[in-house]
C-alpha cells in the first residue's frame, strides 16, 4: 500500500492526469469552503431564529398574563355594576317611602290646623276630661316625633346610598381606566408578537434559501469528488500496467464497525409491538407526501417537543447521527434482518452498539426532519425493505 501511495504521488506530478486532479482538487476545496461559510450563516440564522422563538415565548406569556388581568378587571367591573344597580333600586324605594311620609304628615298637619288650637288649656275650658286631654296630647306628641325620626332616618339612609354610589362610580371609573390601559398593553404586545412572527418567517426563509444553496454545493462537491476518484483510478491503472502488473491491490473501506444484533426473535412480535410515541398518526405508510408526491415508507406520529421516544423491542443501536431528510436519526438492529428507524428527533440519547430493551428511552421528539411539525418519523424494515408498522403494533 505504501508503494501504491508513492506511485500515486509521482503520478499526480508526472502523468498527464495530474493537472486535472490538481484543478479538480482546488475546485473541491473551494466548494468545501463555500459550504463551510454557508453552514456558518445557517447556524447564525438558526441562532437568531432560536432567539426570536424565545422572545415569542416571553411575549405570549406576557399576553396571557395581561388577558388574565383584564378578565379579573372585567369580573370586578361586573360586580360593581351589579352593586350600583341594587343601590339605585334601594334609593328609588327610599325616595318613594319619604314621599309617602311627607304626604301623610302634610295631611296630618292640615287636619290639626282645621281643628284649631288643641292646647291643653283650651281643652280644660271646653270641659274635656283632663286624663283624656293629657293622653291625647302625649299620643300626638309621640306620633309626630316618631314620624319625624322616621323621615330623618330615611334621609340619612338616602345620603349613605348616595355616598356609596359615588364611591362605586369612582371605583368603576378607576376599573375602566385600568381596563383601557391593559387593553392598550395587550394590543401593543400582540403587535410586537406579530412583528416577531414576521421576522421569524423571514429568518426561516433565509435559512431555507441557504440550505438549498448548501444542497446544490454538496451535489457539486459529490460531482467533483467523483471526477477526482475517476482520475485517481485512471492513474493507478496506468501505473499498475507498467510497474505492478502482477500485483493485486486490495481495496478497503474505512467505515464504523457495527456489531450485528443476534439475540431475540423479532418475527414473533408481529401484532404485539407498542408504538414508540403516543400521539395522533398524521401520515400513514404508503400515502403520498404533499411536498414531493413520494410515498411515506413509515408513519409520522405527532408529539410535543422533548417528549420521550421509546424502543419498540430489544436490540442494538446500528446508527445514531443526523441524516439529511431524517434529521437526528437512530436505527436499532433487532436481528434476523429486522430494523426500526426513529427520525426527526430533537436529540438522540444513545450511541452506536448500545444495547436497548423494549420501552427504553432512546431519543426525544423534535422537528429536525424539515417537516416543520413536532413529531416522530417511524419505520420498520426487513432486509432494508420497509413495511407497514401498523400491521405489527397492538390494535
């Protein structure tokens, strides 16, 4: 192998293919640098998006608090309005009673006036019984005093009602001012929230544009890498013809070693599996995606961000990393060619070769798959061929 690499080094500088390799390598390095720069911009925009999301969260909390305060103010206002209504009714009744008493007293005084002087001395001269005269005088006095006391009491109650009404009216006016101020704050907060949402849409659009640009550059990178690979292969073949005609080269691939899972019998679990996440199944196996028209090879279960994702059966982690189109993805090998895939996760909690049991928490719900909805993408496969998970889960 050492001799091959030395030969390749000489080929890159001496053979006619060298200029093509050098040029393509420069282009590849340039593309990689552009991808790196775009990644930085995407990260910057995503950080900005996260900051705006946090601001929106605080904004919505403030709006909720303000709405609660407005609700409380409205409740107090209704209570005071009810009290004021009752006081108005009480005042009206008192005024009617005072009016009746006044009419009654007026009639009484008129009657006394018509009868003339009813003094104690005149009654004696007229020959009336002194005991009767005294009793009549006292009764008239008690009656008159009682009437006046009642009217005074009614007048006092009326004054109290008027004073209470004034206090309630002031309270209602104060509450109305508070309500007006709170509504003003609520309107301002909702306006700020609307602006934040617009900014969020703008940032999300910028991220999308950058990611599309990145996708194109990655495709360009693959194309350039393919060209370089072909040039290197060509150079190696030329050298093999001249100097290594009788020698064989062994090609090796540097890949992460994953130990296959050999335990268990997944095939016996048909109809017994529990879904990895409780939630509404929004997209089912075999239905077409609205964005691309490609059929879903698994199911999408809606969930809350950060919710636990659980393994459906015993097995070993075969893959745990981010993958385009699947977001943060974890794949579990259940043996006998069976595998389960869990995508769009907020975070993956295990590493390759970690053993898991049925019901173990392996990830948390997110929306890293680009669908824009929090949830889990779940697949089951046999020898890499996907099949309907719902046919294997409990009814």
